[in-house]
C-alpha cells in the first residue's frame, strides 16, 4: 500500500517526464503484489473457517449420535436430548454460510467477467500494459513510445510559444496575466513577479498540465488544443520535486536508458558528484537535503535533452553559488529556456533575451 501511495503521489512526475508506461508497470506490479498477499490472507482465513466449521459440524453430529444411543439405552434423559437438539441451528447456519459464500464467489466472478473482463485484454504476453482505455488524448496516445524512437508523428518539436489574454479562475478568484508573451527557439527568458500573480499557472497552461483557463496558447503559429500535453518536447522542472524509493540513477533516467557515465556526467553538471549514482533514496528523498532533491530533478530534466527547458523556481532551495552555476549551465544549452524566479541576479539578467514581468 505504501508503494501504491508513493506512485500516486508522484503521478505528476511520471507525466512531466513522459514516463507514464513506467507508472503503469510499477502500479500494476504493486497492485498485483498487494492482491497476492490479500488472496493468501483470505484463502488462509477461508480454509481455517471451513475447517473449524467442519469440525464443529462433525462434533455436533457425533454428539447427537452418541446422545441418541444414550437416550435409547436410558442412560440420558430426554431433557438433555432436547438441549442438544437446540444446537442444531448452529450446524444449519454453518452449512448456509458455506453455501452463501460459494454463491457470492460465483456471482462475483461472473460480475467481474461482465464489467471488468476487458482489463485482461490490456495485458500482453510480456506481462506489460497495452494502451489503457482511459488514454485517449494527444499526450497519452504517444505514452507507450519513447521520444528517442522518433516513430510517432504526433510529437511536436516546439520552436515558438505565444500566449494571448490568459486568464485563470481559481474557485472564483480571477487571475489575469497582464502581459502576452512570445518565446523563440534557442532563446532564454525570465519570468518574474510576486507570489500568486500566476507565473506557475502560465507555464502549466503552456505545457497542458492545466486547461481551465481563458485565452490562447499558440505553438509554432498554431492554436494549441487545451487538452494536449507537451511534456514530450518540454523538460519541465516543477518547484515541487518528487523522488521515488529507488536509486539516484533510476530517479534521473526515469524511462530513458542511460549509461553510468552519462548519469555521472549529469550529476557532476548539477554539483552532485559527491553522491553515488546507486545510492538508494528513501520515500520522497527523506535522506536527502532539499537542495539535493532539486538538483536531482534538474539532472532528470537535462537527461531528456529537450528543445525547451522550463524551470519553475527550480533553484529556490540552493545556495547562491550553486544557483548561479546551474543557471549558467542551463543557459549554455541550445534549448529554449524559460525560468521563473523571485529574484534574478544581474549576471543572469544580462544573459537573458527577454524578461517578462507579471503583476
């Protein structure tokens, strides 16, 4: 149950890193493991209950038989016999309980086959999921294919991003983005503004993580469908980093296949060279500092080599020296970079192609 809870808490991390097939596999494995324990427990309980019921029933029948002989021989009075007969309903109830459980199992099996039998069709011979019934929109239609395979024409290479008249409604609170924005391939941008002004929401609207907004997001000159998700071409570093109970290497590579050297190079790039790539992370990085967690998330984003890198307060918990190093490292890439920050140093400002101030 802890494993299933961990997977659900980190669901957005799988989505943002285009590792949804891994989520399906891990959740299925965890569910099967839980179900197997449950079946063993229920089976043991059922067997013990059946054995005890059988013993009780046989004991009752044997007691009645012996008592009947004793009554016939005059060794026991009829009153005692009547008392024992009063125990017969217990025997009957045991038989009825057995019959009802058998009927319940049979009807449950038929109901599963009728309502959920299609689930069996989602599993192929390799014991992995095929396309689930709920994966119907743009992002999920390509979830089973890695970006590096380059086999799916639906994957969008983002070269230009434009937003117009974006406005959010958060439970009656209207947040209007006071400035339209334009982002161009290979260029670097900063978004600044006070907390609550809509900076993070603007980026989530661009990538498709939220779609309850008014206004338009335009990708490569075409209006973006609000239901489409662009995580396959955009490396998104959320301010709420989530790490899994696994090695640092597996937390960085996610659904990619990286060599130890490639992971080590990424760790060095984000100043994590003092950690072993096979170091086991406990639940959500409890054995790491906040800064180490964020740097792993940054390495995870860099590993994808995307055309667009979005950083939402990604260096918030890092010291000034490490922050400057990482931000400069990312600005040295060829990708379009959009970073949100409460404070941009003068050095970083001078390297940006544009700064968007939201109030």
